[in-house]
């Protein structure tokens, strides 16, 4: 049971298109008990064993990424702050040249505890794809009322090194039109200023959600419009 849990909790290392040699930590791994995640102690101990093992073997891990599958927020773990702070200590000790990276849809930034957790990461990447409640619901399948909570949390971020990432798509939901982009820009302008803004699209069609990648020419145009509106450089990531 523990071996299976370990395999689901810690993935890699493998070559990541953005982050080079990467180890992935998934704190929301299913323990087999309804509504229960692996404890902070289990997550950190499991990660520590793998990180120390790789370091002693001389592996050159460049990034440790904390994430969850399917747009779920890893920050929903009740001990997320402790997990984050302990992972940072492990990275600093065993891979001091590596980066600890978080990917989150930002559903748990409304409280100070959640926002403080971001400070443990070299690069907290917050995904924000929708300029309206309707688009948010269409893209995520979540209650549109949650959209306000996400926006409120993003407005309260005070740290400077966070990354805002938007994935633009076409299909069943489409956030790539000029109208949708205007709504998105209005929201982003109200947030705490991110250190970096990244825009991307899908690597391939998502048949389950009936979404398609945005063509390269349109992505380039979106990046130009964002740059002009926000008066800052944008990172255009070719694949999500």
C-alpha cells in the first residue's frame, strides 16, 4: 500500500518541456479513504526520501513541481502550508540550485494562510483563464460563484514573484475571442502585479472537454494585445 502511495505521490524525475529535469509532488493523492488525503507527515517524508536519494546519487534535478491532476487545486490540502514550507527546506538543503514550483488554479487564496503558502515557492504559478463567471464555469465545470472568490484572492496577493498563466482555447468554451480577452484584461489589471505573465494554449485537442488549441497566429496576436494593454512583456509558452 505504502509503495503504491509513494509512486502516486512522487513522480519522476523526467524531462519537462519548461522545467528541464523535474520531480513532481502530488499532495492530493488518494489514500483509499473517502475525503482523506495523505497527511503532511506522509507527503513530506515520502518526498524527503526521494529527494535525498536523488541528491546522493548525483542526479541533477532542476525543478520540483507541486500540482494536482485535472484542474484540482493542490492548495485544498488542509496542511498545505506545512507541506510547502517543509518542501522548501528540503529543496534548499539537497538541491540548492533547483526551483520549487507550484501550479494552482487559485481557489484557496482568499485567506491569509493560503496566500502565505505561496512564499515558500520560487515560482508560484496561478492559472487564470476566464474574464467572466460564465466562461469560468464553462472552462472548469465549477460553480460560477467561485469565480468571485478566485478574483478576490488574486487581488490580495502582495508578493512580487508570482506567475499568472492563462491558457487560451477554442471549442465548447472559447476564451480566445477579442471580447473575452477584453474581459480577461480588465480582471488582470485589478490584481496584485504578478512578476510574470504567461500565455499558452493546449498542446493538442482535449476531446473529453471538447476544447481545441488556438492557432499560433492568434496566440501571437493575443500576446501582442496583452503587452499593449498592460504595458509589459509577456511570455508566450508554446504548449500547456
